[in-house]
């Protein structure tokens, strides 16, 4: 960005938000709108192509990616409520299209991609007023958000603005939760051991909610918690922020 706050952005909903966390998607849109930004949501959005890419089906992944890129033709930021999908579009699309005839077009698209909290903090510099009751939460930093996108505390900075929210850090915050998309299917025993470590860490914080920016992580952690009949809940960061700061 050139230092000026954009007046319009695209919003890419992602598969998991669409199917499992629609309230998080709507909350992300509301947060952007409240910050004075018009949100454009193109029809026809599907998967970003990451499952095919991770499995080595590169041509199939390119076909999916080309369809998505075509939905966002204007020179506007593309905002995603997911570190995983944002990492795919921003970092791995250029790899996927290296040497392809449309490489330049895809690279230009990728340069416009932002994860939601990254955009709220680094571009819009949003300020939040907490209207909720006191609560203790913990934060799971998803692998793709940290390692692909390089998120450096943007979600925690937003949580830190909330006067009635105590953020209890995980002892092993940067360890994978074990989901990894197809990894959890191909290596269920290893995945199960990893998520067991994650929920034990989260439980030890004494928090009542586990927050993250990725639906895949939330699904995996929530499944493990439910299997243990735990009272600890999971929630997408966008939905949490919107619930606590919207006027009733």
C-alpha cells in the first residue's frame, strides 16, 4: 500500500468460512465496513486450490487459481479471514505460476492479498472499544499465518485493545495444531498427538476461549476438545472482535 487507506476492498470468504464459520466471514466484512471501507464480495468464489497444490496436483491447482484470480480484476486489496488461504494466494500462487504465460497477472494479484487482522492493523490502523464482559482467552498462531505471511503480533495487538479481555499466551504457541489439511488425513496418529498437546496447552492457560485466524485449526482443536467433553470453546478472531465491539 502507498500509505493511503483504501476506500474499497475485495473480500474472499474461503471454503471453511463459507461452510463452517459463516459468522466469522460476516464479522470480518462488518469490521471492514465500520472502518469506512466498502466491501466487494464477488460471486463464484470457490476453493483457493491449496489442497490440490499440497498434494502435487499443480495443473489442477492452477485451474482453480485462475478462476479465483479472474474474480478480482480491479486493483483493490483482497482481504481473507484466513492465514492459510491468504498464504496460498500471496506466497504460493507466484510459485505455482512460475514460468506460466499468466505469471505476471497472478503476481500482481498476489501482491494485493492480505489476511484480515494484518489489514486491520497494518493498513487501516483500527481502534477498538471493548463493550463485552471480562473474559480470559488464549491465541493459537496458525502455521501459515506466521510462516508464510509473517504475521508478527497483529491479532494480539487487536486483542490487546480490548480492556476486558485477558490474553493468556500458550506455552507452545508456535507449534502446529496437527491439522495441516491433508496431513491430518494421511497421518492421523501424528496429527492426533499434536492436537492433544495443543489442547492440553490451551487448557492449562485457564482461558475459556481459544482464538485463531484459521478455520482449519479451529475445526481441529474444537474436535479434540469436544472429544474430551471440555468446556473450552474455540472462536474465529473476526467473530470475537465483532461481538465485543459492536453496538447493541
